[in-house]
C-alpha cells in the first residue's frame, strides 16, 4: 500500500497536480524535505530528514513544544533533526495543530486529545518510513507530556518535561509581562494562542505520568541558563545546545540498516469558508516556502515575509492563517523563508542571524518575482511586520509591488551596516550581558509588570526620544542622510511612486514612530503625490501575540486585499 493511501489520501491524489511555475521544494536528504501528513482535512505540516545514503538504522520523531515555545526552539529542533540524519537516522519534525503551517485548532477541540491524535498519526507515518526498525520519540517540554499519553509511543526521550498546568501558568505570566494589549474577556490567552475556559481546564489536566517507564529516559538540564536559552527567551536570544544534541543522537537505539521508503506529499486541497483552496510546498532560489491559493485562477498575489528571524509562518502561525483567508477571497499567497532562517537554517550557527542584511532583501525580491511570474496579470501585495518595512521597502526598487502593508514598521536606514553596528556592536553585547536581557521573565524578577531590564530600557528610550525631538529638522535630515539617525522619510522616499504604502503603528511602536518623525515623513510624501498612509492601532502589540492584535492584523490584511481586488475588477 502506498504512503498516501495509507494516510487516507487516495481521494486527494488527483488534486495534487501543480498549477504553478514555482519550483518543487527541497528533495529528500539531510537538510530535510517537507510533506503533509494526514488527509486533506486533517493534515499536519512536517519535515523528514534522511541520510544521504538513502538507508537508515532507526527513526526519531521530534515532538516539540507548543505555541510560542515552538518558535523559540525551532532552530534547536531543526539542528537536532539534521544531526540525526547525519548519524544515519531518519528524523521527522512536525507542527502541532494550531502551530506553524499546520491547520488551526478548532475551538471546540480538546487540545490534549487533538495533540495525542497528531502524534499518533506521525508515529504511524514514521514507522512506515523504515519498516521493522525502532522508532524513538524525542519530546521537548509539553511535547514530553503529550508523548507520554500517546499509546503509539514505544521509546521516549523526555527533555525538560513540563505538565499542562505549569506550562499554561508560565505562558500566562509571559503574556502578562511581555504583551501590553489587554487579553480578550472570557478566554485564557498565552502568547500567540487563545483558549476557551474549557480548553484551559483540559490543558491543566494534561499531567506527566507518576512513574518513569522502562523505555523512557528523562533529561533535565542542570545548567539552568542553558535551559533558559533553549526555550524561555525571545527567539532571537535562543541558542542551540550542541553538546546536548550530540548526546541525544547517541542515545537513540539502532537496528540493521534498511532502505528509507519516503514519498513526500507536497500539495493538498481543502475547503476554507466554503471555497476550495490548495496548499503546496514550493521553493524559490532553493529557499523553502508554502503557496496557498484558490483552486481556480487567482486575482491577487500576496507575498509574506517572516517577522525578525522567525520561521515563515509569521508570528506563531499568523501568516499561515491569513494566507488561507486570502485564498478564500481569490488571492494566491507565498510565504517563503529567508536565507538561514526557519527551514532554510542549515544547522551550523547557534543563533538567529541579524535580519537586517542585503541577502534578506534579495530573498524578498526573488519571492516577489517568482509569484508574479506564477500569477501573471494580477496585482501584487507585500505583507510584513517589524523588519518587513526595511526588507520590502528596499525590495520595491527591484520587484513590482502594487501595495505594501506593514504592521509595526521598524528600520528606516537603507544601509545594512548601520544595523550591524547597532545589533552586533561589542558595546551592545556588553550592555545586554550586564542587564541579563537573555534571562526569562519570572514573577520574582518582575515588579510593576516589568523586569529591571525593561525599566532600564524604557527609561533610556524616553530620554533619547526627548533629546531627538528637540533636534532641529535640518540637523536631523543631515544626520539621517549619512546614516547616523533613522528617518522614515529616507526609506519611504526611495520606494517607487507606483507602490502604495500603508503603515499600521501599534502602541508599542508609536513612541519610536514619533521619534523617527514618521508622521512628518508621510505628510511630506503625501503632499508630493505619493500614496503613503499611516494609522495608529491600539490593538497591535509589536510581535502580534495578543489575540486582539492578531484579529486586527488579519482584518487589515483582508481589507487591503479587498481594496486591490475591487480596483482590479
């Protein structure tokens, strides 16, 4: 029986025909190959890493954390999968329902039961990749608890396990300390996720087993700083624990070498809001991506780029969710990795690259050009947040963009070296080390809703902003032109007149926007006939983790798409 038939995809097989000129995703190998696991209505996004020889001695299923921790640990778990493949093992990574490129978790679903079903499906899939060989599950954080409850799991390496009650409590604390936008009433919010009262109760009942089974090995890090850098810091401060990865790979049981039987499923068709849409794994200049589109001919092309150095799904799955909504109204959306980020990470460096780099701009240019070739004759919209302004603002000079939608824009100096000095300078590293910025938010460290680092940072910003606002405009402009200061007018002024730009400024970013004289820049450019607008959005937090922020972001994107579709009708 073929893999697709075994997974219940026989009916979906004719629907995987490609209608796009975008290249196929990466082929099977050590760096991994994407695939959908499950049928079209209950699929999971996954990556399978295989040895270069085509044979393997064992299989590892990686059951990672859920929610925001899945973003923080992304590089570590990809590095682990690559290390397994180099050691002659097959490794399977996947996104739980509600995370990454996998479908959203239904509000009526019991998350614990849904995730156990997810893992069971992946376990069965993994066992068929190398029949008759041992399958080991590596659980990290809540993934350990889910794996311990799943009957299909035979061997378990449980790394930093946590039960549902403590996980929910930690994430609620993180949400309250790091996100200023108020939670929605009547629900429980964690960064990037919302839970009904019933779902929260179900999560709290997700407990670790009382005893350790004979085929379970528990790893608890004695070095708590290593543990914090693994999952308890913002993604850009996370670090890959190479020594621990080597130890985990050595713990995996092996059997006799056998041929790997892997046939990836790159495209699935499903229904969104009553409309047939397809999602397929693709690549652009070797960088993996996902194309989400209506089954019929699209009337709009949309390119997303990731937030900071995070994976392509954007803000804990926000771009993936928006792409499906856009497909239902007739838009084809491409969310593609940038070099050395997300699934394009090669497993060499131990942290995220500085996202302000020229290669990132060229990656955005390539994505825009590729989607425009694939969907000729339709308007092109670019969507980003934070660094998206800097990337698409520069890319617009080399690739067509009819409308640019940017949430919480930052970075107005077109020179990449300016941000190397700011983000990588030795003075800053010493300053951050002194303030322990890499440590997690805890109740003990917090006072008045802020850590000591946050209070020091806010005070320093306030003083800087007051001084900058006192500076004469002529002096400001001269300093901005030579790259000493950020001035919104510099980058906005370089965007072609044919590109409409709409900027949405959240509460966290409003002080910076005013300091960089963004309103003045928009007024001046608008007076010159440029289609540049901005609005203040009280619901937006910088990283788009509050549910009100995510709902508002999706509404902004849909409204912008509707405007382009109406104008092109």
